[in-house]
């Protein structure tokens, strides 16, 4: 997880993907997976995309949500945000932070 968050790593894998007889196979479990890549790098990979949605429940991804260790909703929210941040590119993180700041500001305005 988080392997491609680093731009240097993305460029290295893009270079490998362009090499004759080297093929890169990857799976992404996110509806906005195309946003994980900068346009130039995405084009370098020449991805072939297939939607193979299984509609299976996310048991592994949500296994920690109902444990006694995470009874506090604030702790769960923090863990969820950290998970999202780990999965984003630097540009995506910036956008996510802007959205969060906007939501906090809106909530503060509604309270006052």
C-alpha cells in the first residue's frame, strides 16, 4: 500500500512499463483510481482498464471499525482519514486538505 505515492517511484515504474518485454499488472480498488496518476505518467503506462467489480463486502477493509479498541468515533475518523491520506498522490492530498479545511470552516460558520 502506498507504493506509488512517491513521484520518483511512479517515474521508475513508468520507465519499466515502456521497456520491451516488461509488463506491469496492477489492481486498484477505488472508484477514482484514474486520479492517482499524473496525466503524463498515466499515459506512459498505457494502462488497459477493466471494471471487474465483485460487489463483495469490504470485510478486510472495515474489520477494525467495530472492535472494542475503537469505540471512540473520533479515533475511527482519524484512522479513516489517515488511510485516505496514505492512498493519495501529493496533488490528491492537497485537494483533500483543501476540502477538509472548507468543511471545517463551513461547520464553524453554521455554529456561530
